[in-house]
């Protein structure tokens, strides 16, 4: 085909007549037979599995339907949700503090932060949850005062203070803080040292520099793994059922302990966890775009908009617009 | 000789990183309104000395003052008290710095980069700071780029925003650390033009640079450094055209 479009010297009719006239040719794509066979096999297997589940009388879809929107299950859902949110907020706040302490030049602060991460990341979460649940057996009273004196400002009975919900929140939050601090520390380290120097040279103090210059940039690195952690946290709340914190899983267990319909109720739990996890992934992509401002990827549109407007607009956004002029 | 204190005065300034002596006793004076260009091969300590001036690096020995104030310390009798964070930051406000790699804040637009410190550090009124920032961006020829993020600007534009950002704190001294070394050759001219204008307006400047032509044209003093010492300094006519030291001659013959 290339020969027919090549320039031909004028007045050489003999050369022109030698060439075949351009014609339309049919393109035959490569046939991927293996793909077809694999797809058919996979769909067959999946249909079989779905069929066996749908027809399995032990699954009791009627019971699943009955409990899916039951009041007790709904109460558990609410507890699971606020427990997840509160534990993540606690983890983020404490995690940031520990991350900053681990970067401190003060050896005491550094050691404390390191020890915290060592303990809370080094023991199983299940053990920590049960520990907090039974803290009353370790300390009968909680006091706030001056150590090694008899000066006391506040005193309370441990069991009345550490309800299962509070114990669950502390266990999940403190454990997660250890992991969050490492993610945040990595985020802070990812920001170029020159940013701090530029902020200092403008007269910013270290605290303002961290808050205003370093952390917003670190967020770009922090958000994706923290989104992961949030999803993990949502599911890990199921562990607090061992101290009956009345979360979704606790209440599910309460129900099947009475009616012995273990499988249908586990299906109810799975459906709700799946729905909640799906909902959680939306704010993550929003946050990623929010903190990606000013980077090469900030031209990205939201996944939803891309779906609505088609891929052509995405190409245009990434290409050279008025924003890419050089001067 | 006048009795005004020099803007920058260094006596026997020393600095080492571990066992490596980077500055081995620097003596240097920069008078008000003067432009001092620091020249020399890489590793000669010129950037380190520049960073000592606004206390990004701590001086190990010697005496370094900016506008009569000791950098990083307060002298009381025979004792030197290390300055607190707050006081160090307070003094840095008066010293603008421009970096080789620009170091603009990538999550802020050009305008936000310029007006952030006046608002957050100096406590300026936000509307007034915005007007000032727009004027400064206009001064460096980037009025139409105010809403752009650094990633959307060329290197030369970024460096000019960085100069505007430093000027926004109304410094009495500007430090330039190889401001054109990371730029494409065709973009160097715009940045040098802004610096030339700044010098003409009477700003006191200390410039670490490899632009010999710029130094010859703009500098009041050219300082040639090598291996942590000042080899020779004086008017650029003399240091750059007819150097006394063999080491200076060798360096100049290589870069010119």
C-alpha cells in the first residue's frame, strides 16, 4: 500500500500504469481459540456453583430475606459503622502524632513512639481486644492523678468506664494507630526535603511547615493505603464480637445462637459487609483526586464522569491544553 | 569608611559534615545594596556558605552576622545562647532564598505560593496579600499564570514564581543558590533578567552562580571559592578579567 501513496515523478506515465490500483482488503484478526474455551469453561463452572447455591435448601434464602432488614441486624450495622469511623479517626490522630514523634530528635519521644508501634503491631488484634474487654480484671479502678502520691483528680470503676463498645474502640483504634503511623511516616518521608527548606526560608516554623506544606503533600501517598486500612477496619470490627460489642457480627451470632440458622445468617452478614465496603471505596477515589491537585495526574476526571463522557474527553484532558504552554 | 553595619559579615566561618571540612574559615563582607556573586567549582562550599546565612546549616566556628545580628545565636557577655525556633523563623523572614530546584509548593497555585507566607507567617490581610502577590507576579512577567500549578509551568516560570514568593516577605537580603543551573539554556535569560532588575532596584543579593557573564555585569563583588576557602575576591573586572591567583585563572579558562 505504501508504494501507491509514494510521490511519483510527473510525466512518467509508464511507471504509474505499472502499479495496481488501490483496493479495499478485508482484515482478518487473530482468532483466540484458547480464550473462548477458557471463558466457556469458567462460565459453566460459575453457573453450576450459582445453581447449586440457589437450589440448596440448607441456605434458606427465605431466612436470609427475613433477617436482611431485621431491626437487630440494623442496630448491629449502625454500631459497626460508627465503630469503624471512630476507630479510624482515633488511629489517624494518634498515628500522625506517633509518626511525628518517630521523626523527633528527642530520644525519649522517639523511643516512646517506637515502643508503641512495637507493642501494638507486635501482638495479635484478637488478643488486644480481649485484653481491653477484660481490663477490669487488671485494674479495678481507673484513676487520674499524680503518680506515686495520693493526689487523685478523677476515679472511676473500670467496668463501668470500659463498656464493650469503648473497649472495642480502644482496641481497634490503638492497634490501627500503630499501622497508620507507619503509613503516615512513609508519606512524610516521601515529601522532598527542599519543601521544608523553602518553607523555613519563608519564616515558617516547623509545626506550620508540617501542617501546611508537608502533610498536604504526604496525603497523596497516605490516602491509598489508608483507604485500604479503612476497608480492613470495617471487616476487623467483626472480631469485637468476642467481647459482644453489639456490632453486626455480634448480633448475627446472637441470632444464630438461638435459631441455629448459621449459614443463612452468615450470608446476611456477608451481604452487608460487601455493601459497606463497596460504599467505602467511593470517598477514597474522591480523596485521591482532592490531594492529587497540582500533580501530573490531577487532570484525571472522576471514574463516573469518564464513564458518562467516554474515553475521548480523557485523551483531550491529558493532551496539551492551554495549561501546558511553555514560556 | 562609613559606620553602617554590613548586611552580611563573615569572619572565619567554619563548617564540617562529619569528617569532611566544607568551610575552612570564610571571611566575607556584603554591604547594603550590593550584589555579591560566589563562584567556584562544585564542592567548593559556596552553597553551604549561602545556606549558613539563613541558618539552614549551623555554623561550627567563626562569626557570621546578618544586618548586625549573629546568625542562630544571641550573645550575652561571653555566652552565646542558641536561638529558639521562633526567633530563628523570625529572622529568616527578612532573608529571601531562591533554590536551584525552585522548591515551589506543588499543591498550591502560583498565586497561593506567593501569598501563603505573608498571610500565614506575617499575618497579612488576605485581600491585601493577594493584591501584593498579583503585583509581584506581574513584576516577574507572570501575571497571566497566577492560577497555574507549578507542574503546569516551565522551569523558568517556576523559578520566577519562586523569586516572587521570596520577595513577598519583603526581605532585606536575597540569597540565590544556583538559580539557573536546573534550567534549559533558553529559559535562563528570563530569570537573569528578573535578577538584574532586582539588583538595579537596590536589593542586597548573594548569588551562587556559574553564569560568569551575569557576575561580570551585575556583581559589585565577585568571590572565587575553592575547597572551602575564599581564593580571591574583589570587583568582577579584576577577579574575572585579570585574576591574581593561578587557581582562579584555571577555573575561568575552563568555564569561559
